């Protein structure tokens, strides 16, 4: 027998909701149930932002700097900034120089935040509208290149597909089933929570960078 020769299986939002209700031992019969489930799904996405890195939400962004720039707005959908470099062109060649992240107190204690030079440090203020503070302020034109974690997109229309990697579809269904059980099937909550946590841990363990890491011991004499 021939296989399907396809690898594009996905679920729309209403199919995820239907799967979750079935795991609660129910059938979705009312329009309000779909609305309630979509709200729970969006809350689930927000919970995932608190659970750690979701590699499919990490993306590179750039911001052009001019002389005097010391603040960059990475976008309200930015969860965090992972790393950054200052890009410049010297003798026709592009050069990226790593800059280090500092804490709020370290940035606060910088004596003169208006000092201008090539930025070497940055502080991320994780407020509702995040801000990247650079020090020193740019003394000429540069490009700030950084990797950020963005928010998972809202569920939106019921015909949409979810903004998740395909490997997370099983735990998306089990997570929504657990959240719906809190409202509609309390007798299944404990079991569904255990399944969800197991599914999430399995997906999270695979959702990681697999590049080799080498540790070199420091031996004092």
C-alpha cells in the first residue's frame, strides 16, 4: 500500500477546540462554548510564554541607529531579548560586535547615560511596551541586530491555524482540554492536567538548540 506522500497535517482552531471538548467527554453544541474555548486557548498561549523558550517564536530583528540614539523599541509583542550585536561597515566589510546585557540596577548606576561611543551594553526594560536601553549612546550610524522572543499570535478566526510548531499540536490539544475541564468537566481535570504536562514536557525537551557545546575547565596553578 502507498503512503500519503504528504507531511502537512494541521488543525484549524475549531478542530483543536472540538478535539479538546471530546477529551473532556463532551461535544461542542453552543456558540458560546466555542467563544469560551478560544479565550482559554489565548490564555494557554500566554502561559507558554512564561514556561520558557518557544524556538519558533524567536526571530531576528534590526534597528537602524543614528548619533545620539540610546533607546530602541522592539515592539509591544516582544517577550524578551536574547542577544544582540552592533553591526557596522568598516572598509566595505560588515562587522558584528557582540554587546552584553546588563541588569536594571547596573544601568541605573551608569553615571552618564548620554556618553556617546559604539554601544557595548544593553538593558531590556520588560514593561507593557518593552524598551532596549543602550550604553554608550550611539556616536554615529550603526545597526542594532538582536534576537527577540515574540508573543504567540492570538487564535483569531475559527478557521485559522494556530501559530505553533507542528510538534506542539498534541500538547496544544491536551492543554486546551485541561483548561476546558476546569469549566466543564471537573471530574477529568486531574487526569487531563497530567497528560498535558507530559505532552508539554516532551515537546519542550525537543524544542531546543542542538548545537554542540564544549566546556573547558579552568585549572589554576
